[in-house]
């Protein structure tokens, strides 16, 4: 009986350890170190609930071609100051530049 119980605990520990691996949001880079991937990760965590997982828009507007409408600096200003129903400062620090550059490339 003890052997089975110990085996169960060891097995459960291995499964939990395998599932807990991965990058946290603070890493801001995937395994390739890509800035675009970092920006996309930031977007998914901070913006996708309103703008959609694929930039298709939900509560917030569609951003799939936002780079053809706004420059990086204009997008950065919108992120920092907010606009319409979007609050200011949803993203902060260097993350603003990363996301603004990434969104500006969406044309």
C-alpha cells in the first residue's frame, strides 16, 4: 500500500513539474528572442480581451491593418494616453514601444 501511494505522489509530482514549465510574461521573449514575439505576447496578455486574439476587434476596434492608418508614434500615443473607451496606460514602459512597433507593421 505504501509503495502505491509513493508511486502516485512521484507520478503526480512529475506531471505537475512538466506542466509548470514555460515562459512568464515578464520574460517578454520567446525562445528565439524575437521582439515581434515579445510584443505579440504582451498584446495577448494586455490587449486581446478587447481587440481579439487575432486583432479582429471585439469591444475595441479591429487592429489587423492599424499600421496603414497610424504611425508607430501615433499608436504609442494612443496606448499611453488612451482613446475613446480605451484607458490610458494599459501597457507601460518599454513594452509600449514594442507593441507600437509591432502594431505599426500591421498593414
